[in-house]
C-alpha cells in the first residue's frame, strides 16, 4: 500500500517535471525566434571549393607558377614590363608552355 | 494525475507562442519589403544585405511583437476589470447572456493564468530587447516603449489582483457582521 502511494507520488512528480520542461520550452520558443535574421557577412557568398589566395590550383596541362621561388633564376630580359623592348625576337613566337619550360630548364 | 495549474498554463501559452513566432517571421519579411531592404531566405534564416537594414527591420519586428503582446494583455485586463465573474455588474451579466456572450465572463483561475503567461512573454521580450538594444541590434526607443508598456500592463494587472483580494476580504467581513447581528438578537 505504502509502495503504491510512493510510486504514485514519483509518477506525479515525473509528469509534473515534464510539464514544466514543456511549458518552459513553449515560453522560450517565441523569444528564440528573435534570433531569426542576420546580416550577410562580407565574402560569405563565396562558399564551397575555395582555396586560400596564396595557393594556385594545378590543373591538367598547366605548369605550376611558383614565380617567387624562381625569381632569381629568371633571365633579366624576361622581366621587362614592355614587351616591345625585349631583345629576344624568338621569345614572342613561343607559347606560354614553351616559355615556362625554357625558364625552368636549368632545374 | 497531471497538475491542473501546469496543464492550464501550457494550454494558455500555446496561442501566444504561435502568434509571436508568426508575427516575427511575417514582420521580418513585410518590413523589409516596405522599406525596400534586400534579403535572402536560406539555411541561415533571413539574411539582410546590410547591417543598417537589419537593425531597422529587427527594431520594427520586435516593436510589432511587443505591441501584439500588449494588445493581448489589454484584452485580458479588460476581461479582468469588467467581465470578471467575481465583480461583474448584474446588468452587464444580463446583457451578455441576452447577447449569448456568456463565455466572455471568466473566473479568476482562467484570467490569472492567461495574464501570467502573457506577462511572462512580455518580460522575456523586454529582457531580450534590452540586450539587443545594448548591442545595437535594435533602436533604443523600441526598448523604452517595451519598458513603458510592460510597466503599464503590470500595474493594471496588479490593480485587478488587489481588487480581487479586497473582495475576498470584504466577503469575510460581511460574514462577521452577520454574526454580530445574530448576537444582538
């Protein structure tokens, strides 16, 4: 008899606790809705497969351009800003691929 | 088995909760459209293109929520002050029954459970608007308006509770007076 009463009390307490939790969650729900909405962060539209700015993607048939690393080894004539002053007349006939291969031929 | 008060409180809290969430979502969209602020709806919710636009929309949205809550509480207070079953005027009772509006007359348990739930929503939104105003997410006037409305509704609610307590005291005094009259006889 006593056990039965204690069980009833325990069940009642458990159910009441659940009701309190439910009540609190229902009350909190509209307040949490205040979190809906925000500001677009700068650059957030770029997402997915993005590489850091220092990395250059190596694709099929393209030679990686690690220019900084080989700056000292590039012939002075090739670094001129104005293409018409370039002494080598043959260089203009070369494709980019051939030019780069020439540049790094020594390595 | 279940606590009657808790069941009643949950019952009373569902309608304002749905109303507030709906008001929030609709107001965010409508206010943005009204002011011509660009927004996108995605996995992160409603995202606005600039911070100024977000503050504007957020302020008006919170303001609309507070106004809706205040209107709800005013309706409950009106029922509590005029149509409370403990102190409703007899002619008003007769008129309400003739208009088949007897459901407007409510007892203290219904009124006070409703009032406490709606007031707790108002307090929570006041608290949140205070934090938002502090961090510059809404205009400060929204917080001040919320504060004034909260104080006003709380005071009116307390007045009604005081009336109710006075009535209970009065009924006890009446019984005492009746006893004295019998003693005199």
